[in-house]
C-alpha cells in the first residue's frame, strides 16, 4: 500500500497464491521490486510472518541485492501481538 496526495491509502499490488510461504513471498517481493517501484532504496514494513522473515534472511535472493532493501515490522501488528499474547496490563500499557 501507499498513500496519495490526499493522504488516502491505496494498494500498489496484490497476488493470489496457493499459500503464504517463503517461495510465494519471495516471488511477490521480487515482483514489487521489478514491476512496481524504481526506487533505489526500499523499506518493506510487514508483520512477522515466517515466510517474509525467511526471505529477508536469505542473502542469496535477488530482491535483497543492490539497490538496498530494509525490512521493518509494523507497529500495529507488534501491538496487536502483545495485546493478544500476554495477560499483563502493565506491559500492554507500555506498548
């Protein structure tokens, strides 16, 4: 997704795949790099899905070669995981 000049969210790309896996995430992210953006640097913000994490750990993937790609976790997903995963009000309030 991205935001337009009116600060409205719009989708950049989506795919229909058999499953969420390292292979399908790798393919999808490579397509983003090739067909959607010409940016010299790219930051991907995602949840902590194991398939996405595996793509960014695999240094042999073309997606991670220059131009540089950064991977960061979505704060909304992190907060949601803390709120649903722990029964500690102090911790939830800190997040």
